[in-house]
């Protein structure tokens, strides 16, 4: 039997050209002019505070001094990078501590934020949820200096509340500010207390957008509350978790200098685990006015963070194409 061939239709299966037609931008401007106007302040701020300051990257390759300024200072080539990488032991320790602490912050913060959001989603008392959200959100606005003062009143060796309690029940006192690895746990707990409530509110807002018909269908099929959480709630949260994780990975090499200064007071005994890149730059460059060196390390952090985002975005695309940032 001869296969019947369809007549060829002009223009069939021919992809449409994506070349914008002349005047299309003006038509879009007339149609969505109010939206462009609404985005204009954000675009201006982005250009002024994100792109124009990039001209200061020239400082990375300069031997900066105050008299000649940024553009008049003599060229230094890659000597600012060589100063950092010449002491490989300290550079490796600072990079290791930064990645380790940020990874712990990200993992524990995500876990507790998601757990709190799910618990709030399972509650039915509206007033209790509102009060809980306000209480959890409050620590996010507290300065690390205040948190450091609170921790010092708890952990001080001589007058700290915990050591006094240990003495009262016969437990040996602990030298908290002389135990570097013990302070890693303290920093992680402090970060959870400060930021978990903020993250929980973000995930809780996502949960409020889930169609309730999914839960109704699950209850009709006899699913328990735990099964509703594991089969509906968590899968619905995964895209948001991936997105928040990708945004966090971009700052994996960005340490929180104010946190380390406020909580540890730059105690030299704690530097084996708290000497992150920002602290190292502050100790070796900012205090001595070596702004070229500080700028070089900042560029190193940004480039390395960008590469981490690209790699994590690729991994997220393998799991779910819709979860990628770009």
C-alpha cells in the first residue's frame, strides 16, 4: 500500500522568526509603560550601587596610597594576590573555615526553617501563628554585638551563668572562649536562633500557596498527617529550598565579619576555627590600610562564589529543570 503524502503547506513547521519587529519596543513601552516606570528606580539603584562600583576593581592591580588615589596609584600587577597565596597555610585555613561555617549555617538553617514552617502550617490557631511568627522574626533584627554580650554573660569562665550552674551541680567549669571547635557549635546555634525564624516565614508563605485540594484528596485516600507532610508538603517545598540554597551558595566564601567580631571578640585562641577570609583580611589588610590586598581577596571571593553558583545551578538542573536560576 502506498503511503499517502500530505501536501506541503506553505509556512508549515517553519519556526517563527524571533527577530523583533521595528517599533516593537515602542509598542511594548506604550502597552506596559507603567511597569517599566515601576522598575526604573530599581534599575537605577542597581546601576549606581552594583555596576558603577565595579570600576574600583582596578584597585586590585594597584599599590594603593591615599595621596595618589585609586587611579593615580602605581600598578602592582598580581602582587596583591601573591601576598595572600604566599602564606598557603593561613590562606587554606581561612578558606576552609569560611566554607565549613557557611555550609553548616546553610544546612542547619534550612533544616530548622523548613521544620518550623511545616509546624506552623499544621497548626490551626491563627492568633498563635501570628504571635509565633512575630517572636521568631524578632531575633533577625538583633545586632551581633548584643548577641555577643548575651553569650558572654552565659559563657564567661568566672561569672558566666552556665559555669556557675555547672559548679552548683558538681560539673567542672568549661573554658568556652579557649575551645575553638566547641565554638563552632556555639556559632551554629547562634545563627539558627537568629535566622531560622526569618527563613521559616519565607517557607511558610510558600506553603500558604499550595492548593488545599491536594490535602483533601490525601485525607480521602486515608493518608495520615505524616504522610501528607512527606508526600505533599515537602515535595512542594523542594523548588523553594533549591532556590534559597542556590542563593546561599553564591555567598559561600563570604563570611559574616560582624558575627565573628560580635560573638568571639576576635579572640586569638579561637582563630583556628573562626579565622574566616573576612577576618583574615581585616586582621592583615584593613588595619594596616592595604586596600589593594583587601580588594584582591574580595574579587577572589566573588569569582569563586560565581563558579560555585554555576556548578550548583547545573546540579539543580539535573534534578529539576524548572529549579534552575538560569
